[in-house]
C-alpha cells in the first residue's frame, strides 16, 4: 500500500518498550498502532463514539496483516487508514504503518469491521450518517 491512497493519518512514535530483545518493534505492537488509527478514524471522521455506554459501533471481525520492514527505536510513525468498501453491515478498512521519513510501509493490514448492536448482541445495518461520512471523506468507495 502506498502512502498516497490514504487521506487519514494517525501520528505516533515508537517507544523504547515497544521493542523486543532483537531490537525491533515486537509484532504485537503493530496491531496496537492500527487499532489506535482505527479508533481515531471512527471518532474524528465518522462521529462514532467508542466508550462503554455506546449502543452500536464497529467490532473487528477479520484481520490480515503483512510485515514488510523493521521499525526500531527511536522512530516517529504515521499510520494511514481508509475505508475502501462498505456493505450492508460490514466495511473493509485498510491500514499501513510508515516511518515518517520513509514512503514504504513497514506493516500493512486489511480488516473487516462489522457494525454491531451491543444491546441486542447482533450485527446491524451501518447507519446512513456513517455511510455518508465515509463517502464525504473518502470519495469513491466500493458499495457507496
């Protein structure tokens, strides 16, 4: 994934404690970085509040990831995220972690997010206002 396909970025930095004995970022931390970007995208762009009193919202249903390069401390990172497809109750979110000074992604992922009703404990249709917010921000999106 190229940096140019993303319009939303979440900036962070590698912490010393993110690295393992081999000196690079531990694989589990990349998932935390994209989680932070996914939450920021939802809250900033879609007005989806993800707190304990939330009645509906995204749940992560499926995640595929690829490790493409090592990141080490110290390093500032930028996590690009975008919604590339919207269905009835699910959406595809792509993300990539970039070292700020590099154009090549160190990590890429494709996730399936499902809109969920936490009261009835069932999937639900993605609300029209969320669909419109995605379309307004992303432009052309499969399914919209």
